C-alpha cells in the first residue's frame, strides 16, 4: 500500500505515468472539506492545449502547472455525460462478438455503475469509486492484447461520440494504455 493506492484502482498507475513525464501527483484531504488532487507537470503556462491552466499558488519563477482551472469532468458536463459515455461504451462492447464472452457471467448493470464512478474519479469528478486493484479485478479473465485494444477503440469511439476533444481523448487513452500490463494475460 502506498499513500495513493488506498484512493482507488489506478491511482498508483497514474502516479507512475505522471512521474515518467517528470511530474508529481499528490492527494490532499481535509476532513469535511474534501479531497484535492494536485498534478504537477513540467511545462510552460498554457502548454496543455485545451486544458485551462494557471500557475501554482505562491509559485515564483516556477515552470510547473499545478492546478487546472477546470477538470475534464466539469469541462464535458459532469456525471450525465460520463454516464452516457460509459453506457455507450458498454453497448459497443456487448455488441462485439469477440468481447461479449468476457462479460457472459458479469452483472453488467453493476459493472456500468462501477465504471461510471471510476471514470468520474479519473476525470477529476467526485470520488465515489471503491474497487479492487486492476490486476486482481482482471485475474483469470485471460484478456488478450487484441481484446484490450478493441476495448480501447470502443472507449475512443464513445468519447469522440460525446464530443470529447481529440487532445483530451488522447490523454484519457494514455491512462488506459498505462493499465495494459495489469489487465492483459492474467
């Protein structure tokens, strides 16, 4: 367990990917006030394309951006849009002859609820997600690299169908790609 791993599936993976980019990810919680994710990436103010940024509080001469003025969750309409994306995503998956067998014994309604909560959290929305580690959740499923790629393609199509900008789709899919080794082949 790390200080981030108890925050939900994938946060250690996100932290690892951010570190590979030369940045840091911290979580600051205040009882009764909520939780703040602080993401620091090495870049100049405004270098993040479609994401509105502002310099860190108290930063003098720093080239790090530590706060986003708007999360992706807020940018694209919050819970209603995330829920619509996840429902469309699973409609696509369950329509696939090659992916449908992975879900034959799964309570899909529960899985959709679970994934909506997870995606809300990943996009900077409310943290209502609680789940197993990715490797444990996918153990015994023998997911192939091809199936992983097809699922990522369906997520991409669902995000694009919801009007998510290309740069944001790419950012979301890079987080998905970072989970490959924990999902495939176990």
